[in-house]
C-alpha cells in the first residue's frame, strides 16, 4: 500500500506540473495604462496681459539698461584711475606698432636687444620730428608776427564788408572787452596755468609709465597673457577667454596700425597742400593734423579749421577758402577710400556706430574718451564675435 501510494504521488506531482504548465498559444494577461488627460493650463498672470511687441520691448529694455550700467561702471572705474588707464592704453598702442619691428629684429639679434633698438630708435625719430617743427616755428617767428598783424587787419576789413558789416567801433569794443577780461581774471588765468603745469607733470608721469609697461609688453606680452589666463581663470573657461583675448588683440592692433596709416596719409596731404598754398606754419599744422586724426570724424576737421584761421590771417580769404575746400576733399578721401582700404583687416564698424561712440566717449571722459571709444567698441565687438557659438 505504501509502495502504491508512493507510485501515485509522483503521478500526482506530474499531473500538477502538467496542469500548471501554460498552454501553447496563450499569453499572460497585462494591464494597459491609459494616458492621463491633459491638465488645463493655469491662467496667465495680469502682468502678461499685454501685447507681444510690448513684452519684447520690455525684455530688450532692461537688457540695454544693464549693458549701459556696466559700461558706465567701467568708465567710472577707469576715470578714477585715469592716469594708469591712459598709460596702459598708450603702452598697448606702442606695442601694437613696434611689435612687428621687434619680431623682425629678433631674428638677427637677441630679443632684449631688439626691444631696445625699436624703442630707442622710435623715441629718437619722434624727438627729431618735434625738433624739426620747433626749428621751423623759430625760423618763421619774425615773419609770422608781421603776417599775423597784417592778417588781423585784413580780417577786420573783411568783417566790415558784406555780409557781416561790423562797424569799426564794434571791433574795438570787442578788443577792449577781451583786454578787460584778461586783466580782471588774471588770478584765475594764473591758477589755470598752475593747474595745467600739474597736468604736464601727470602727462610726463603717464608717458614714463607707458614706456615702462611697453617694454614688458613688447618683450614678453604672450607670456604675461598666458600667466594671467592660467592663474586667474578656471580651467573650463581658459580656451574661450584665450580665443576672445587673441581676437581682441588682433582687432586693437589692426585698428591702431590702420589709424596711424590714415593719420600719416592725411598729414602728408595737408602738409603738401599747405606748402603749395604758402600757408605759414605748414609743418606744425601737418603734425597737428596727424595727432588730430586719432579722433575719428571730429579731429581732422578741427585741425583743418585751425589751419583755415592761420591761412586767413597769413594769406587772406582766398587761401582760407582753398583750405576749406581741402577740408571737404580730405574728409571724403578719408571716409570713402582710406578707411575701407587701409583698415580692412580690423573690425569695420558702421559710420553711425563710430559717430555715436565718439560722442559718448567725449561726454564720459572728454578728449581721452573720444580717442579710446572707437577702439574699445571695436575690441568689444571682436570679443562678442569670438565668443559667439559656431552653428553646426
């Protein structure tokens, strides 16, 4: 009985197993999850109940206000350290001009010798140019005094004729008012002269600092940039900032070399024209035109206006009219020929951007701001283009 029961037990187990096995063609049951019904969107807040263009204008407005605040803060900081900022700017200008010459000389002589030769040679050339201008002024001083006296009389006679018709008594009254003003404000003028002497000391200090900094920039500027990049920036941002820094330097150096070429061309043209018209002080006026051309759109007309006054006093109204024509011709030549051709390697800005930059810089920082504004905008635009992601 026990054996039969044991024989039946496996059968029961096998039958149980057979009954537990799945039938071919069958599948396990599973549940299907239906998608949840969409939730209703919450109503827009009352601040969003505006027309789309007004929201876009508001978004751009606060961004522009933020950019303006940053720019104003940068200029305020630079204004507090104006002497250092101007000295470093001049050092960068000197570096952008003399770096190619130093690299060329470094192929034949050691790098420190090349830096010394380029800097000392440039200083000697600049001093020789100023000595030549001083010598020209000293040689013509006697004749110029007589020419200016005669020119002043010619100007008075010209103002008495149409269309001005100023009476001689009115001109004498203007001269008396000028004399009385000088005598009444003598102490204030003397104080201004003392302040200007302090300015001269600041200029000399800034020039010495610029020369000192330019030595290191020319000799090892890339090493200084690499040290600042590795020590001051996190590892993830070094490549982007290195690309931005190189783009900024390329734009600044290109603009500086281009504006120097444009200024030299303008000075040569003005000098030749003034010599042809036999205007007094032609060489100093040409040098004034060279330095004034560093202020785009404004400096060149101002320098030529001074040349017009000198031509009017020294040679008469006809020569002054010829100088006025020269202002128009050189302005057209500079705007339509020199800038597009010479400055093609630098960042080209729209004339409206240049004009607004010069005006804004002059409002914030005077003459220095007008000089620095355009290269600063050029550098900022180059950095933005370098940091812009490349489309796939």
